[in-house]
């Protein structure tokens, strides 16, 4: 087991602790879901724990089939909300999500750099190609993954060129001479590519010298190729340590193939946490949260991702690799489909167990249902095995889990030397590059 460097930890501001039936708890605070104070409170707590960043994922469509019992992927605009959070925090990074499939690059460059100014260098961009929402943007179908990532690569290039087009030192603000900015330092980018034609320059100067961290979400082959070329970190679904270790090693090797160092890219998988003072209480919370998960919905998910129809299967019958048909030609997420097939091939779970696995009921994230000590031990194990560089916390079941994570798990990681005890810098990039 290697001696790990200090971890990089993000906190989801998407209220995963209200998922399932958890929003029905008297102490959930769900009434504040579409206001700013709800998120400021969590971000301030995360900053007090010295976390690297607060993260807001995003989806540009509403799943009306789910809103009777939950949020249905509805949310406030992440960059607008992070600007609100910026005023109430001082050090924590603010990671916002913007899609390269639906937005124009000039708008994203301007939004993220504006957030960077409002937060004094704490903005980050989570680059997504999106899985849904095409009908809201005049597209009959989602483009293929290959086309989405080709567009994303060009999009990211344009955004970075725009950030460079109006450098910070071009801004003079010299009252005595009357020079506001040096126009010789501000240049158009005159970009012409397969997907975009952008003249530039950006109408917002770059803030400071620290780069805006780029985070990419996805772990398919196309996603890995893209992330390894540009990303400072990758947020991914890795339901077990072996999946994380394989992904991290592959990303590092690919980064080196692009002329980068392996250490230039950090693997930060999602960590779903259901924590309580005892394991039995944690399991009870998990069961209560997921009490209304229907068998039909789980079966539909398995059928969509693998092509296998379990409608008539007995709950105790095992699903094996031999039962799996050839993969469907088109799935919503190839990464999640591959992780589900991998789990079935490895574990041969009974139907009743399969329908409760995170690869089916969640986003295939690493999951801990137990105590603070259980979470610390798993994190310590994964870090010591060289499987991760950190993680993004997704508390579940109760706002109490947020407190147990920030006031129990994180301080113990710091005591063990696996996490910082205080910030050494003031920008998001400072936090992410700190060893």
C-alpha cells in the first residue's frame, strides 16, 4: 500500500440528502430548495471543513415522470447560484456545470470568468456533454457520444482562447494617464473550426493569474480521451475500488500520451454516503429513503442498459454473465451500462439484490452505508491503494448525514494526515494543485 498524498474533496450542493423519500423528513428543509440560503448554509459548512470546492451539477430538462415523488432533475441555474454562494464564502472553490452540447462557447466563457471575478478566483468549470435535453434545444436526437466529445474538445479550446484574449494585465485602470486598458494586449481569437466560428475577444478580462480548473464528468472511452487531454480533474462513477484504480491508471497514462504529467489529472469519484451513529441505523435510513423505489422502474433500467428483461424473473434468481444479451446499440449512458454489465459478470447477483445496487438505483457511485468510522476506513483504503486522488461527497438520507460527514469524517481524515487542516491558498486552482 502506497503512502497517499492529501486528498482533494468536493461537496455536492445538489441536495442529494433529499433524494428518494428523504425530503419528506420534518428536518429536511425542502421548502428552501429553490432559494439561495439553503445552499449557502451547506457551502459555509463545507468551507469551515476546508474542502476544496462546492459542486453544482446540472441538467437542462425536467423529468416529469419523477416529479410526483421527487425533484425530477429540476434545479436552479448552477452558475447563477454559485454567484450567490460566492458572496457568502471566502476560500472554497465553486464548481459550476455547463454543457458543451447546448451552449455556445462565448456564453460559457463569459459566465465562468464572471463567476471567477465575483468569487476572486474561485470558479471552476465542470464540462459535460449532457445525456438528455435535446428536445429543449431544437435537436430531434442527442448527437452520438463521439460527436459530442469532438464538439466538447473544440468548445473547451475556444473557451480557453477566449479567457486568454483579454489578459488580466491588459487592465490598467490608470486614473492619472486616463488609460483604462491596453488595447494592444487584447486580441481577437479568430477561431474557425468544425463546430464553431468565434471572433473574440471576450468582453470580460481574465481574473488574476491562476487558471480556472477544468473538471470533466464521464468515463467512457471518448470521455477518457477528452478528459486526459484537458481536465485538471475528472468526476466519475466508480462503484468499487477496482473500477476506480483502473480508471485512474488509464487517465494518467492517457495524460502522459498528450504530453502531460500523470499528476496533472486527479480522479475524484462520487461518494454516496448514508451515515448514522450505528450501522443498523444507517441501513434503516437507507431503506426508508429508498422505500418507494419500484421494481418496475429498476427492471426498466436494467432492460434499457443491458437489453435483459427481468419482468418474469423470481426475486431470488441469480443473474449471470451468460444471461446477458449483446449490448444495445444505443443507451443513455454507455459508462453506466458498462459498469452494470461488469457488476453482473463479476457478482451474479440475485434479482432482488441487483435492483438495489447503485448501478441500477443511483448513478453507479461508490457507496458507504454505515458509520463515520466505516466511511473513514473505506476512504483510507481506497486512497492507500492508489485508487483515488479524492472524491466528491454526496450525502444521502438526511441533513444529519451532511453534519456527520463534515464534522466527523473530514476531521478524522485530517487527523490521519489524509486531508488539509487549513487552506494554503485562496483560489480553486491553489486548492486542487496542493499536495
